[in-house]
C-alpha cells in the first residue's frame, strides 16, 4: 500500500471519530435547549408579577426615595456583571459577550467611571484572571442550569457593593438574550440605579393606588432586592438557553465540516488507490511485454 | 359574586393558579384576609407562613409560603413567594425530621439564626400538610 493511501485512511478515521463526537454534542445541546427554554418559561410568571408590583409601588410612591432607586449625581465606579458559560464548544458565544463587555468598559471610562467586572461562568473568569484583571466577584459551576439561589448570591454581592460607602454607583449587566433558536443577542442593561422595565404588554389602565402592609418603605426594602434577583435570574436563564443554542449551532457546523472533509478525503483516497492499481497493471504489462520481446529476440 | 383570580408563583415555577373566594395570608403585620373587591394592597409576607385559599366547591388549598409578597389589585391576587410548596406536595416525614434537627441545633445554640428560620419553614410546611405542630 502506498504511503499517501495510508495517510489518507488515517485522516479519514480521525475525522470520522471527531464527527461522531461533535454530532453527539449537537444532539445533547438540542435536547438541552428545550429544557432550558422550559425553565425560562417557568420563570416568566414570577418576573411579570414582580415587575408589576415594583412598577405599582414606584409609580405611586414618588415621595419615597430608596437607596436603590436614587442615581448618584457624579458616578465614579460601576460594576459590570458579565454572564458567560462554564464550558466551551459553543462558537463565539463567550467571545461576543466579552467583546461587548470591553466596549461597555471603554464607554464607561470615557465618562470618567471606573468599571469593576463581576463575572459568572468559568470562561469569563479565566479570561479575566489570565489578563490579571481584578474582579469584584466571580461565580462558576451553574451556567448550564442556574438555580434561583445562584441569582440570589450574585444579587446579594452586587447590592452590598452598591450600598456600601465608596462602593459602586451603577450596576450594568452584559448577557445574552435568547430571541429564538437561531438568534441570540448580546444585550447590555443597567440594573441599578433601578429603571423599572415595562412589560411588553402596556399597562391597561393607570395602576391602582396601593395600600402597603406594613409601610411603603418596608415593602420597597424587601421588594427591590427581590426584583433585582429576579432580573439576574432571568438573565442567567436566558444565557443558559443561548449557550446551548450557540453550542448546537457550533457543533452542527463542525459536523458538517467533518462530513465534507470525509467526502473530499474519500475521493482522494479512491483516486490514489486507483492510480496505484493502474501503475501496477502498467508495470506488469510492461514487464510481460519486455519478457515477450526478449523471448522473441532469442528465436 | 365576583371571584378572585389567584396566582401563586415562585421564581422557578408557577405553583398554582385559579379562581377563589377568599385568600388568607400572613404578612409581617399579621394575618390578612382578601375577599373579592378588596382595595389594592401590597404586603410583605413572613418567613414560614401558611397560605390558605378558600374555594366554594372544593376543599381549601393550603400552601407553605416562605417570604415574598402578596399583591392585590382588581380582584387579582398574586403571591410572589421566594419558595412555596403546596400542602399536598409536602413530604411530612422529611419535614418532621428537618424540624427536629433544627430544634436540636437551636437548643445547642440559642443564636443560631439559620436553624430558627429552618425550624419556622418546616413548621409551616407541616401545618400546610395538615399536621399539628
């Protein structure tokens, strides 16, 4: 067997086993997207209700000011929560987020605000520690399946940093929003000081005048942190679904590429084999002719 | 008579929703009963409270609700719980076990805040399941 033929056979074998792995990853990701989407859906009612409650309180208690809703006149430091994934194999997912986070950091610096990154997801954490950038906080291990407790832990750290003396004055969140199976968008949102995000459906009537139990201030005290937790939780869930969608797409194109390579290599291999056979035949024929000629010459 | 539209939701899932005649919950100020056409209220619920939803045809729906809020507007009642569990879903044996453990650690250390919350939660779970605590 010729050297080239052996080489091609080896390459085909290795590409085939790679294709098997990427194909399996693709299938796993597809089934996980569905679960991630279900978790996203399950969290929707809570987020909707809490947004409504916060809107209700904020809209009819303009007199009550709360540390979490008041914007500082001259913000000096900002916290940026960057939501990345724990594992790779998901195409440009993390690169996109980190690029957007860098852009935001540049924008903030231009305004004279010093950004501090708070990072979730192993990929983002390694990215920052490799560059020796100091992080305000880091969380790993739940990017594929975030629990509410994880969101709570993040929110606690952020709120603490926000309320302490000389802490951060703004909190931004950079995460990936799951638009559809095919589209995921990196979005940047400011979560503190609070801007209450309206739900997609417009409020039907002016919101009713609430009574508070026990007082408006006390309700706000416990409502706002929950609202921030809920916002972070939603971002984590969206990011989890987007991560799987990005992984599925990356693995699908890897499998397609591998199949294309296998096709090309198989063709080359067949050509090489055919060339070898043709050469052997012509050698045999040539040899036989030479023998026949020699025999004819003797006579 | 008008009915209340009730939704009990936790961050991870919607626990129950449906129509009801009366909702009784425990806020930090005390028990609050909501009947149809109640004025809009937003209240903070206590840790380890029991929520009771009265329905005319069926038996009461009872749930253990840990922290969160109750919001009432236009005959819509939303219970936003940090964690909640229907009485029928409570694993009584495990809740009893957890309660005993929490009480043991409270006896060992009076200031154990975590254990006290744990005890409160499990007491609420048992009450929601219809046990006497």
